[in-house]
């Protein structure tokens, strides 16, 4: 993936050299859509590390103070915290920005401000694609979610292997689909990745958002205000799937904070099952929206069975997850993590994925321990049957041929519960509708003066 590009479609516009606090926070329409007060009443993402593989993250930006962990630059240049491009800082701020100053409205605030950011530079020591090294380093250094707002039209086998490595170690990889209005780029198109498209303020898909069967979710990605040096300002306003992906990564961090026993696939399951059904879309997944627009609060509170360890993710190439990987092992004990059971992830034990028994089962042990009792029971039954037949013959009552077998399910036993319909056949999925929350205009006022650099 040499020359992987950041997935942004912003361009410079004339604007003020600096943005006031209220302009920055008011410009974060996605946070109003998500209703952060409700989300944060449950969790802010504490204890979860999100890796951002990108252009590097500005360690000196006030909105990210205290949010960055020691990161990694596979090129050895220290670029993970000294970026020359604001893209990675923008992405990180949408995940874990916490604003700054003593007031409540200064700077950019992210969806999961309690999470920590692991900044990773995208280029290796050979000056080529460093994403594979970054993925493996993130996995080995505690990341539970990896955000990749980068893309290329070319598939890299090294990327694919690294994604499989993340899956096998129960780390969720979230990637932007691309901004060409064409097919999904890589690494988003690889199996095992949660691919994210972008919607505008009216919650309709952005025309430039790449699409295809790989898309699982969509999120706000147009007119996004983010932290990062743009011209003379510390804030930018941009558009692109680059900025939709971090909202999903942040939502995944929130879910992992509340339900730590869920696998990466089961986290993705909660996100897709709680997403809003796009207006006018009759069948899910849709190649533009995936399963809909992410809804963090609903992902944290809806009663959603855990499902299989893999969830909606496609199994990465070369992975045979028959129960030996950490993801599958965790899935064996994870439950529904319903809203009635906050934090534990143990909600409904019956929702745990079915595990195939090996041929060396516990049956011989059971028989060995109860062998004498079984033999005694057989003897008693034989005596009772013999006595019954003698009584029947003595009373002239013939034995009933063809009677029910002495074992098996009783008559009238209810049939097995029907399986849940596949994702695309869910009925009554929740919707946002076409309009943003009350009081927020579907489009910016025409008199709105752009204080940012970018789109």
C-alpha cells in the first residue's frame, strides 16, 4: 500500500485565522446528534486504548493533553508525535479530544474522551507502507481498537496478514472506505475489518463515500470540525470517510469499556444491531450505509445478544477460528451485555456462541462414576416390567404393542426456538429519520461565517 493517502476531501477556504470556543463546539454537529451527555452518563471510554495509524498526532495540541500514550514510528523518525500534516491529529481529536481551558465549551471534544490514543506513523524505515508494522505493534502494546483513516486501491498481502493478526488477538480494526465514490479501498475492503462510510448532516450518504458489500456502518463525515493545525488556526473543518471512521472507533471504545468481556466481533455486533436504518433503505446491509448510522448510546443500552465471537466481521484470510484464538475463547464466556447488566458483559449466558464438543468428551467420566447406579436401575426396570407383564397376563390384559419409547422428549415438547433472521431481514429497526435532532438545522445557516481552514 505504498503511497496510501489520507481519506479526506477538504480544501482550503478563506476564513478567520482563529476560531472562537463557541464556534468550534457549535460546529461539532455530530456530537449534538450523538447526545454526549446521555452517552457519557454510562461511560467515557476509560481504560480502552485506541491506536491511530496515520500521519502522526500532535502531542502539543491542548485538546489532546494527557490523552496520548507513547507511540511508534516504524521509520524511526519520531513522526508519531511530530506531524507535518494535521490529519492524524484531527482523527485522534474526534475519538478522545477533551477540549481545554477551564470552561466547558473550549476546543474539540471527542466521542470517547476517556480513551487513550496510541499514535502510530504510517511509513516504515524503507519509506514505504508501514501500516502492517503499525497494526502488529498496536496489538502487542495494548490497543483494543485500531483506527485506519488511510486507503489505497491496491491490496497488500502484508496488510492482510496484519489484520488477521489483530483478529486473532481480539483487536477490532476500523477503516475508512475511501472518497472516490467508487468501490471500497484497502485496507477497509479486507476481511476482518469494520469498513465505515460517511453521511452528511441530513444523514444521507455523502456522494463521494466509497461503497460496496464490505461496508458495515456509516457515520458523520461531512463538515466535521476537528483539532489540528490548518493555516493560522488550530482547528479544521473537513469532509471525508477519514472522519467517519474515528466516530465508529470511538463508539467501539465505549462499548469495550462497558462490556470488556465481549470479543471484537461482538463489539461490532452491538454497533451494527443498534445502528439506525437509513430512510428509504429497505434491505440491510446496504452497500452505501452498511447496517446504518452508528448510534453510540443505543449501542451501550440496547438489549442485544452477544452472538458469535466473529459477529458481522468476515473471517480474515488464513484464519481458521475454530475456537483456539483469543477472540473465540472470549466469545465462549461472553454474554449479551444487555442494558440490564451494565459493565459485566455477562447478561444472558444462553446467548453465548455454540462450541462444538471434541470427541474426547466428558461422557466416559459420567458413566464411570454412575455405572453402578445405571446397572441397578436397569435391573429394577426389568423386574418392574416383568411383574407388570405377569399381572397383565393374569388379568387378561394384553401388552400394548408399539408403545412410546421409554426415553426421549416428552409428548408436546416445544419445537426448538427459531433462529434469529439475518441482519438484512431485521424488522422494525430503529431510525433517526432524515432530520437531525430537534433544534439543529439540517444544513448550516447561509450566514454562518467559516472560522476554520478546510471545507
